[in-house]
């Protein structure tokens, strides 16, 4: 079993001493860090590869590189804004569903066959449980469910968009989709944990990228603590169906 972490930020507390490797995929070359953490083999991927904004991330290459590196379980981390007045900055959210408002990405590995994976439960229930148990143990403020709405970016949202989105979703970010979908297409378990850095633009007034970054830097220790403990808890045996996602997906 190899555990993957896909994050928008480097997490040196976990990857210290890891080896840098490059993986050639059909979609491009991806740089990863690989090593051992708390007796688990871990592969770390910075989804931005150091420079790419959300709308230009090579999601296909990222997920394929994880699969080629024998990763079978992915913990994903990203920052988000909150649309829900009960979910305040500093909260961690473990989403249980998503809405896709992206516009111009590649969404599937299956361009030449009619393959339709089931998304009625997009996040692995086992990895969600590991993340929930971890947050309870660390006594952090967290929400054990939430709908993540993914925008295309890179711009932040308008007030009218936030009014619309807040009827249907709890948090807003730019990078979860199509990553979560592609992981399922590769039959990998995928669970996400999101750090709320701000109330969404239309709710808190103006919003700057610098503010999001400043907030993340203040809170990043808790993120590495959660991911570190979650890695130590994960076991190979599980009762989810992620590993057979393609079984009934083909027409
Ligand atoms: N919107 C989109 N992405 C984000 C936000 C936001 O308010 N905060 C952090 N990432």
C-alpha cells in the first residue's frame, strides 16, 4: 500500500528527507517526492508543480503519475472559502459531495470509450472516516461533511455568484475537480480535507489572494498534523468500492 498526498502547498513536516523523482506520463512529466513517514510509504504531489494556477494544472498527468507510482489512496488538501455562515475561517471541512462549475478542463481518462463512473458518492467513505477520526483526536474545529463547489478560477468569485452558490454548497475552491473524478477513474481511494481561509467574497466583502495566503501560513501546522496522523491511521483493509469503480462503468 502506498499513500499519496496531493496538496496545493508543500508540507515539509511530512516530506523532509524524501527523494525527488520525476514520472513520465502520457500527459507530461510530473515531479513527486517519495519516502517513508510513520512506517508508511508516502508519495507527495504538489498539484501546482510549483507554478501552475488552478485552471492550468495538468490534472490528468498528476493523477496518472500517482497511479504509476503505485499510490492506491490519496489524501487531498486545499484551501477554500466558506459559503456557510456556520463554517468559519479556521474550520477544516471533509467534503462529502461536490458541484462542478469549472469550464475548461480535461475531465476524463476515457476519451475513446463510453465509460461513465458512478459519482453518487464521490469521496472514499473509508478515507473520510480516517480524516474524521483524525480531526476528532486532534480536537480541531471541523465539519464532517460539506458540499465543495469548484470554480474555474483563477479569479475569485463575484457577489452574485456567491449568492447563487450559497444556496447549494458550503465551501468554494478551484482545484478539487476533476482531481477527485480522475482518481475514481483510476480506482484509487480519494478523501479531501479543506482549510477554510475566508468567508467567500460576497459574504465578507472584498477578498485578496494575499489574505488567503496569510491565513494559510498561520494555520499550516494543523494541516501537517492532520495529514501526518491520518497517514499513520490508514490500513490496507477497507470496505469501500473505490478499487472496483470501473467494473460496471462501461457501456
Ligand atoms: N474562493 C475560491 N478559492 C478559494 C477561496 C475562495 O474564496 N479561498 C481559498 N481558496
